[in-house]
């Protein structure tokens, strides 16, 4: 007797529980987009999810009094997968889900590694007002393929943060994308974390302080720290190669 073929259930994207303590009234949302792979049909890595959840806890504490809810986006699969751009599509779905749950609240897409690419690509969603991309994975320049789009970033406030010694994702590629984006949208800045690698672990505290300052500024109108103001106002390449100073954040307390 032949065995019946069993089909695997189709995985769906989902929004994780609120990171940290849920505010009594949600007035803005940070969607946390973990890293991934260029090509993969496997489940997303739990390690990537755990890494960005840690950042989410920091952001949630910084914005809790203002009503910030942070959610990790759980992708269907762990790969971008070419033209399917599955991680970006899952980010767009998550923004739809935010609108369904919370109504008309501003959303900041916060992505790391391949999640940074997803955050930049999904910025066209009407609920999204800002993007924070940390060490984003971006494709190599290819004359046979169209460049990574930037038109979707118009009208959004955008910050890219990249370590100069990143051996996994090329910081020069994020500079080139920021340079193109700046031509279409003045509200783009990019910080370089000198001597740091892909995990940005050497300047962990400074990167988190920078992320929290940007997120509170774009979602709640808090004043940006002076280096962020300068980076947004400076013409290329200065505002796109802004060094992240050692000790950033200590003077903001």
C-alpha cells in the first residue's frame, strides 16, 4: 500500500509579542527586522531574532513613556531569495498588521544585516515614516541588474550605521546607496563606526544610544543629538561618513 504524500504547512509571517513592557497606549511602533541570508527556504535563525530583540528591549525602554511598542518580525523563511524579496514583503505585511492592531501610528523600520535591506526596501508603506538600517546587507553593483531602489525612501527619515571593518556586509555599498538616496531625499544620514565589525560590538553602547536618539526623534519629535542634526544637514559626503564618536550618549542622559 502506497504511503500518502504529506505536504508541509505553509509558513506565514507573524508579529512577535511586544518587546519589554507594553505601554498603556501605543502611539508609535518600531518594527525589528532580523538578519537573514541571500538565499534560503529554511526557517529564520533564532540567533538573529535574539540579537535584534536585545536592541528592541533598549529601544522599548527609551520610548516606553512616550508609548513606543517594539515588535520583532518573524519571517516566513530566512532568505531574501532574489526577485521575491521575501524579507521585504514580510516587513510590508508587518506594517499592515501594525495598522490593523494600533491604527494610524507612525512606524520606524529597524533592520540589521539583511533586515537592514528589508527595512530600506519596505519604506514605501504608508505607515512608515523612518528607517534605521544597521550594517545593512546590500547587493554588489551589477551592470546587468538594476541598482537597489531608493525612490521609496523619499519622505522618510533615514539613518544607516556601518562599521568600517565589516567583513560580512560591505560598508562602501551602504555609502553608495546613501549617496544616491540623498540626491532624492535630504533626510538621509549615515554614521561610520570606525574599526568596528559587522556586529558593532566594540561600540555597542554608542550604537544603541544613537539608535534610541534617532527612533525617539523620528517617532515622537524629540530633538536629535547634535551629531545627528549635523549629519542630516551636511551635504555629501560629510553627512554620509559621519564618525560615531566614542562615548556618544553619555552626554544625553
